[in-house]
């Protein structure tokens, strides 16, 4: 029996709705499979926690999480109550940085039963590997002066170690897929960091002669994701570029509500964290209509991380059977509730026992 201890942080808004739905699915998988079990420990760290305690997580929060096999997170933020930069840097980004979750992986594919807004999506199936520790989201910079002389400076930081780590991860992933890596760049406009990124990409590519490569400027690449997503396999990008591209990936699937993500620690020192791409969506929180597929697909990525590839494959197949049957939340053209979808997924999992 394999036992996995999971730290669960539902967070804010619809995170409190989709996380329980996904945990129900994971419990069903464990019950049906018999060879694995999950122990979930939930933490209330959120905007509510911040308003009560003046911080997004306790001072020893990182120490607490360190003992778990993985962190399963819902959504963070409620800009109507505290600014996003306070909630994100106090919890989500704090975990990513302190646990050295240097790689962010986000797949996108044409999903059975969900209509893509693209006229002809051609069954695309791609993965974006996003550098997750530095780049444009560095903490270096500041503000000086005031009034019309006020200046804000934000420095992007690209290290060889960080860039190479993400790029190499993309090549290793491509070897297991269709064997093609596309680099997102902007070296025709960003004169230092992007030529450096291109140089590292070209150097690493020489170690993988069996993998085809190309490089696209981020503006053109964004357009290509809309006009010809089926031509991509693995895309590797800096922190900001990867963030933008994966929102486009969610959009061309039909809803950002179905897009999953994994924050991967590749040195084994700390747990990885799994979260859907969507935010806390306070506008629909409490109505029971949030799409749980992003969180459930994220659970599939967590199963893959644990080496339970066959269980992950079966779970995604079941989810597509559910959407193909018409049981869908309103964001993708249905009328089902969050738990309607989760319950149907659990029902089909038991049927294929």
C-alpha cells in the first residue's frame, strides 16, 4: 500500500468549492484501486486568515508544509478585500520560492465534449513549461520620488542555472511526447535577457539532436496558439511569457476553468505544489457552479508526479467521458453544478473498477 500525505489549501473563493470536489475524486480512486491511500490535512490559509491574523500563513507555515508529499492548492486572492500582490506573495509565491518549485508545467488539449472557440482546433495537445523562480517576476526593484518625478523600477533576472533548468526539463518532456520544443522569446525587443535565453536554449538543444526545435517571438507565438495550436508539442518560456501563454491555452480549450498546473521541485528537497490555472473567481463563489475539471486534472498531474501514471491516464479519460456525456458546468455550455460533475466522475471511476 502506497500512502500519500497531502497538504490541502483550498484558499479563497471557488477554491473552497473545487478542492472538495477533487478530493472526493481522489478518495474514490484510492477506494477503487486499493493499492494507494491519501491522507489529507487541510489548512485555512487564505484572505480570511490574513484579515484575522495579518498574514496569509503562519510564520512556521513553510516548516509545516515541508513534511508532506505534495501541496494541493485551490485558489488564492480576493482583490476586493486585499490587493493581489499581498495575497499572492504571502502564500502562493512564498511556497513556490521557498520550496524551490522552479518549474511550472501547464498542459492544454482539445477536450472531448467541450467546444473550443477555435473554428478548427485540430485536436491540439501541448504543454507549456514555464520557468517559475525568477525572470520578470523577480523581487528586485523599487520606487523613488513622488508626484510627476515618481519612478518605479522592476528588474528581470535571468540566471544560467534557472534558464537551463527549465529548458532542459522541456527537452526531457518532449522526448516522451512528440519530440518538438518551441522556445518563447522576444530577443528583437528585449536586448539582454532574451538573447541570453536564446543562447542557453541553443546550447541545450545541441544535447538533444533527436528533438526538433524552433523559436518564436512571444507576440507571434501568442497568435500561433490561436491560429494553429495543433502544431505545438512542448513550449518553454520565461516566467511572464509562460504565464500569458497558459491563459491563452485555457481559453482555446474552451474555459480557463479546465486548465491544470503543477509547480515542480526537481531536486527532491521539498514537496511540489499542484493548483489549477484559474483564480478564485469571487463573482461566482457560493453559487455551486465553479468548474471542478481544472482541479481534478490538477489531481491527475499529482498522480503522475507520484508515478501513478496509469491511474492518471484513466482519470483524465473518465473526465472526458463525463464532458462528452453533456454533464458540464455553465462556463462550458452545461447546467451541472460543481458536485454534479465530481459525482459523475466518481460514478464512472467505480464502473471501470
